[in-house]
C-alpha cells in the first residue's frame, strides 16, 4: 500500500502548531512570571526550557509523521492521538516542573549585595521558621524582595558565621528575612550610580538593553551586584524607591 506522505506532513504540521501553542503558554508563565527580565539567562532557565520544549516539539510531530494514515478507522486514529497527546502533555508538565525548581523565589539584600535564591535552594524546615507568611512559601508569582536582619545574640551570630563557611548563609534562612523596606537606608548606602559601574565592553549592549527595559533615564537609576548560582549579575534600581526595575546578565568588575 502506497504511503501518502502529503497527508502525513499535513498531520505533522498541525500537530507541530498545536504543540507550539502549548509551549508558548508554558513560556509565558516561565519567562514573564517566574523568570522576569534577564533572570532566565542568569540561572539557566532559558537553556533548560528550550531543551524540554525542543524535545516535545520534535517528538510529537515526528510520531504523527510515522503513524498517521487517513485509511485507519477513526476510532483507531483518535486512540493513537490520545496516547501521543497524553505522553506529550506529561513530558511538558514534567519539564515545566523541572524548570520551576530553578525559579527565583526570593531576591535577598544581604551585606553589600543582593542574593538570588531559587526554589530548590530552600529547605522546607527553614521556610517554616519564617517570621511572616510571605517568608514561609516559595513564590509562584515571581521573586519576592526581602532583606536579611542579622541576629543580635553573639552565639547565634557566631553559629551563622560557621554555617556560612559551610555554604549556608543567612540568605538561605527565612527566619532572618525581613521586609525589603526595612533596610532601605542600607540599600541606599550600598547602591551606586551607573557612572560607577565597570563591566566588560563586550557586554555593554546587554547593559544598554537593561537600561532601556527599566523605562527610566540613566540619572534616575542605581545598581547593586547580585550573586546567583553561576556568578554575579547586575540589578538596576529605581533611585527613588530603590526597588529593582531591570536585571542585566552582565558581571560587574569589583
């Protein structure tokens, strides 16, 4: 029996666009809510998402190209596509779940910089010790701004120093989280004007893009370094409110 490749390519094309639509919905959640601005590039969210979606986009249409046959009974075709659809949706859900583990849930002012904390970085036991409800959960609507308030008890401070040496500093302990606004004076002191930032000239275009994304003129912006899993990046702050308005995946030179 001759294979009708034309109808198979049409079926594969339709399957591809349906899969692409679902991937676009997932992308809207990931890149506009979980990883706003350049955060996805900083922590690897973009690469992970593209890998997951790339497999899904290739797998489904390829299977359609192999199995589609208009001469099959309608019930058999529906059964085939139900199985394929279930597998694809399960793979997409698993992929989005995997990406969600790396999503930023807190941006923490600590010391002289900001720290990006991912969902996977926090232990449930530590979250339960948060002093306010918003410090006890991993945000699903984008990273929350908080600041660390160091303990006054000498023994507790010493214990925290040893914990930091072992890789777990205060930014990973929600019991020390306080409202971002409570440290505005310190944030203002540590932030710098754009004229004081030094970056690799090759990254200047990314810096300019972040400035444009902020929607503010240069003279109304300040910056702080932000440490993340792969190194440092730069956060642009509104000079008046001191809240982040854009992220630049560039590494400031100290």
